[in-house]
C-alpha cells in the first residue's frame, strides 16, 4: 500500500515538475547554506584551536615594566626590568614547570647566494619545553652553549626554505651580522599564531649570544620578556600569584607601589579567542537556518495549492472508500519526498560550495558528518512539519463537499 502511495505521489509531483522543482529549491538552498556556513565557521574555529595548541599549554608571559622619561609615560617593555636570573628564580617555583627568558631582535641571514631577514630570539633551552616545540632535525643547544655564548642557531621551517631550499641545513654555517653561526637543528613546523604571524619564520640562539654579540644590552642579563609554564591548568591562579610575589620581592617593590613588570595569562586570552570563534560559528549556522524556515513555508504553500487543485480527486477517493488517514498519508508522503530529495541535493551543494570556497580563497573549511546529518534531519523535519497542515486539511474534507468543489 505504501509503495502504491509513493508511486502515486511521484506521479502527482511529475505532473507539475516546475512547481515541484521550485518547492525543492527552498530546501536545497537552506541545507546547502547551513552546511556551507557551518563548514566556514568550524574551519575558522579549528584554525584558532591549532594556533592555540602551537603556543603551548598553561602559559604566562611576563613583560618588562613601563617607565617615565621627561614626563612621558612609556608602554610595557620600555624599561629593562627583567633578567635571566628572574627567569631562573621563577623556574624554581613549585607551581612552575619551566620558564625561559627571551631577548628578541631582527637581522639579515646569509647562506651562500641566499639571504633572508627574520626574527631572532635569544633564549635558553627551557624555551623549547615552554613552547612545546620539537626539533625536526639535528639537536638543540644546551646550557653549556648559553654559559659560553656559543654562536649556534636553531632555524624555523620558513627560514630553512628561504635559505637552503631542499638542502639539509644541519651542520652548515650561516652568517648573522657578518658573524658565522653553526646550524645545530631545525625546529618543527608551528604555523601561524593567533595574530597571523608566521611562527616558523624565526631563529633561536642562546640568550647570552643575543645579548653580547647580536643586539647588545645596556644592563647585564636584561631580557625583553619571560615565558613561564604552569605545572597544570589548575595551578594557573596560584602560579600567577607566586610569580607576582616573587618578582616584587626580587625587584624590591614596596607595598603600594606599582609593579615594574606585567604578567599576562596567554591561555586565558587564547581561550577567549576560541570562544569567540565558536560563537561566530554558531551565529553563522543560525543565520543560515533561517533559509530552512523559508523553504518549509514554501512547501506548505505549494501543498495547500495542491490540496485546493485536487479537491475533487480527494472527494472521489473518499467516495470509493479511502479513509481520512489514507488521504493524510498520501499528501504527507509528497511533502516527505520533496523534503528528502531537496535535502540530498542541498548536502551536495553545501559540500561542493565549501570545497570551492577553500580552493578559491584558501580559507580553512571543515565539513563534518555531524553538520551534514544535523542539517539533513532538521531540514527534513521542517519540511514534514510544514507539510502536515495541508495534508491534515485534505484528510478533513467531507466527500460530498469535495465532489461539489469547482
């Protein structure tokens, strides 16, 4: 019986092909828009998550404090108030697993006929642990290299590509500010940071080498900032309090005086960025879902027209023994077929659109089975819901009234 009804529903829709196609179009556009918008939103969310993971976990950055000169207040980092010794003291805290000072700058690198301008950071071996940065080839420098201010370097992937191409850089000698530096290793790829900066376009050297031979410093051991990693996520609040208390004590800051440093919770800022990205993804999906509602209303309107046009047909069916629920099922099957076929085409359109966006713009997109199933189920439910009223209206007609309808 169901098979016969499906065949009859298909025949009825075939009799008005253009109207059927236009009715499906609302569901096609609705499902396609939902999948496309969710793919774009989830792609952005995944990109933010990858950037967060590339930073490391449970991170703090301690910046040098501000200073006042001639009545003008300088921003954070203007005064060299942090030292390598501060980083060593922070690392000894029980709630801190590692701490690394950094003395950054920029310089031109030369290897053979190639040259490249990049960021150079003077760090300690703990920096790799704090940033959870692996060595892809070669080996890292050691505390002995820091004590001796050895002229060695670790290169990021971007620097390797621009200086060496396909050549293995490990063991080779590059020139930084006309001085030779031996390449000990190559850093694993990190990708872009949250602010869009290429993290692989960098060179790491011992902090003492940066201070004494590359950039110099007005104060012995002074660094621009310190990165610290808490022992766990739960230890983040106590770690921040301990860092503040320790540095105030080391810098002899009296009660009521402002800090000459600032501690920033990078993990909290990263989580805020992730939450913002997630909210945007949900908003995109919600906006696209409006088109599903429009598609459902279109199905209801067309089905109401169909019921009106086929009133005499309904009367004849009921006169020869069809029950109200048979008529209800007949028209509901038509709504279901329109919804399901429209959803299937919409899924193909949404996935294809997402792939086209990625290919044409390079934007990250993420099409998941969950988003496809959710869009399909919701769209089908909307179509069936809006098809129920016309079907019920048809089933409630009295045979005598239906036969008299002109």
